[in-house]
């Protein structure tokens, strides 16, 4: 009987443990509308070994998800996202791509501090791949109806919070 109970405890713990190969990313609804998330998801899986669970919403709602620690990273086009790094919610923020002169998409890995413990290592793997030479090439090849909506621009940080990380 003790062995059966011990087995059940182990089984329950396994179901409640965070998946090592999962990363939860809050993403701007414009990325989903463009088809970019469905385009990049299988490539992220292949290159990083991670399954991505997208939590898609407007930028303000995605930032709220970050503050509530309901995601491991966020992928948005909001200048307000820079505040997350200043507040200590975001651990690292890097530019990923632009959609015209006014729309800059960045990814932020959340700080593994207070609250629900984000999968920080998984978030960093996503961030590193999207900003790598390979990831930037993938972004540059994405097209919608023959139009390339996003210009890869990792490494062109101009925000103070981003500069502090380089």
C-alpha cells in the first residue's frame, strides 16, 4: 500500500511540474493576424526544442500578463514594454524586428523573481534564437501575399533599458 501511495505522489508531482520543453509567450495580436506566429512556431520548436504556447492579446493586455507573471516572455510592439525592464519584471529586452518606422517588435524574457517562477532558461532560448543570425534570416524570409511585413533588426537597440544589457 505504501508503495502504491508513493507511486501516486510521484505521478501527481510529474503532472504538476512545469514542462521543461514548454515556454509561454505573450504576443501582440498583430503578430497573430499577420500569420507570423504560426509561421515561426514550428521553426522555434525545431531549433530550440521548445513548444510555444502563445497567449495572444493587445499589447496592454500582454504587458498585464507579464506583470501578473502568467507568461515566461512577451513579444510586443509597445514602447511601454521597456518599463517592464526598469520595474524589474523584465530581465532582458531585445529588438527583434520592425514593421515600418513606427512599429518596433521586441521580446522580453521575464525576471525569475517574485511571483510564479517563469521558465527563464526557456525564455532566453527563444530570445536568443529570434535575435540570432538564423532567426533574423527566418524573419526576413517571412512574407504575406508576396509582401515582407517585418524587417529583422536585432542588435539595433536604442532604448536605455536595452543599452544597459549590451
